């Protein structure tokens, strides 16, 4: 079964410095039909204006993944981490027992376009931690590249949940496939372009909740960048 979450039905708004779309209920946006999917709790698509950002704020008991699509994002946290997240990087912050962080667009001219992803951890009050790795475009082109997993397989960043996050870049007509083990579920998010998922058309910003589908075939309809979550 594939249930499509259309991009134009998401929540969010335009706050001047921040334009945001919420796939699931978040902050002031609440939809009882879309409270998350399995352990996946948040997918926010954000555009942050130049020289602005999120001031220091707290989190706890959440695996937070930031995936930059265009521009760059400066990260600072209470662990002493200071980094710049670039397009295609795999970045994970485990909030655990508590962490404070800020996110800022250091450009004076260009917005930053990103996906903010929250995954519920398997246990509460884990030690907070941070990890960031670069995944070259060549490793995602026409391939499902694992960038986050519980066992840090294939050089992916480690998350504290039985979940895997893959990213692929597809040209029109290019195709990748993924088999779901028995009892597993998936979420597909179209970050850029358009694809066909098991012959169902999805455009930029669309998502899809997937259950009882043993094999997924993702085919580029336009130049596309796609995130695929394999979930317990």
C-alpha cells in the first residue's frame, strides 16, 4: 500500500526570514491524519533567508538530521560543535538527555534550502552527540546511498533507531529499486524534481507512506533528488 502525501497539502507558512512546509504535524500546525510515520516524526522543508537563522534553542530525546539541498547552514551546539553543513552532507544530532543548538545561514546573498528531519530514538535520555560526513554526488547518482543507519553501515552516520536513510540522484528514465524485508515500512520524500514510485507519480515536495510493498522501484521523471527511509 502506498499513501501519497501531496506537497500542496502540507502545513507551514511564510514568516519572512523563514519559509517552511511541514509534512507532519509540527508547532502550530496539527493534522491528526499526519502525526508522523512509524519512528519518523518530522520532515520540514525550509528556506532560510540570508544572514538569518534559528537562535539557540533546546531539544531532547530526538534524532535530528539536517539535509541541505542548496546553500549552506552553520551549526553550533552546547557540545562545542561548530560546523558548516553543505549540500549532500549527512548530519546527525542526537539530542538525548538534552542539547542546545543554533542554525544560521551565513550567506549575505543566498537563501539556504534544507530538509529538517526528526526520528524518535529507541531509548530516552541517551548521551547527546553530533556527527557529520560528506557523501559525494557520484555515490548517489543512479544509486541508493545509505547516509544514516543504526549500525553506521557503509560509512553512514549512526542514528539511535532501527531506521535507514538512503539518498539517490536520478536522471529522467533512470531507475533504482529497494526491497523491503517482511514487516518493514518505508517513507519516500521527493526533495527535487519528480519520480515514479511503483508507477505512481510524485512531484517535488510530495511524500509517500509505504507498507506491505516488498519491492520499491523509483524511476526519474525529471532530474530528481529523493530520500528513502526504511523503517521498522
